[in-house]
C-alpha cells in the first residue's frame, strides 16, 4: 500500500512535465538548425541551373551550391556575373527576351554557369572539335582531356586571355553561348561550385526545393499580415 505523497519542499524545483521536456528539446533542435542555417547561407550560395548549356553534368532545374570566397582554377564550374557585359554597339552580350508590361523586351542575363578552360596569360584554341590549351609560360599547346564534355565544340581560332579576363565553355559544346563565340570574358567570377554539391546534386536539388517552399510559405504569411 502506498504511503502519503511527500509534500514538495520550498527549495525543491517542481517536476517537469513530459510536454515541457519535449518543448525544451524541440527548442534546442530549432536553435541548432537556425545557427547551422546562418552559417551555411553565409558560406554557400544556392544556384539554380537555367538552360541546358552544362548538360550532361547539370540539367535545367538542378540546384547546386557555390562559394564566393574561393579562387577558381582549371576545370572548375563557376558562376560568372555578365550583367554589365556589353558589345561594341552597347547591347548586352548575354540576354534573353521577356514580356514586360505586355511588350517584348530584351533583358540582360545576370549570371551564367560555365567551366573554366583558360585563365590570365593562357592561349586557347579549338581544332577538329578538340580544345587545346597553352598555359602562360609554356611553349606548346596540349589537348585537354575533357570527359565532362558532351558533343563537339565548334572550332575557333586562338584566343589569348588578358588580365582580368577568363575563358569559359559550357559542357554541352554543341549548345552553349560562351567564350567559343565571345572570346575571353572580362567579367567577374561570382562563385565556384562546390565539388560535393555536384556529387550529390540530386539530394541537393530535393533539399533546396523543400527549403525554397518553406521560405515562400513564411514570406507569403508575412505579406498577408
């Protein structure tokens, strides 16, 4: 037979209910996730692929992550800020047609995703669909081993990359607007794609779509207040 319940002493903390424990755990988990989110978004930039110029490496609609604090090197996939890049006539080099206020207009493409082929001081050319590179200080061209390339690149004559320029190509060599047509680009690299996000692009894409829906949900609620 159970005896009488001992009264709680004045200096004895009250017993926590199960809901109090659950709420404390959930609050701790949310705090950890918030800290991780802040750290992650500070370090990595989500990038959504538009178009097929990087097939078969990347497809339109894929999500990947880029870092803005990493210097690009040969073979890296990068995002290039081409929003201010104009031709001799003052027109945008990279553009798309859009309907604005019911009228068809030409608007600048802000960012392109391509692969780094040549950098300052290098000379590059394409013959018979094969890309050849002569790095700065070297005397001869070497054919690039490009297992990522899909299709043949259109031949182009020699380009020498000057200071502040970069030479980039899309992996879909038969369908990419890039340096093969425009030559080296005098435009800043805004991000270098993280290798791990390429290796796990399917999982990254699924997670980023969920993440974007969560953001849209809360932004929608905020807008309806």
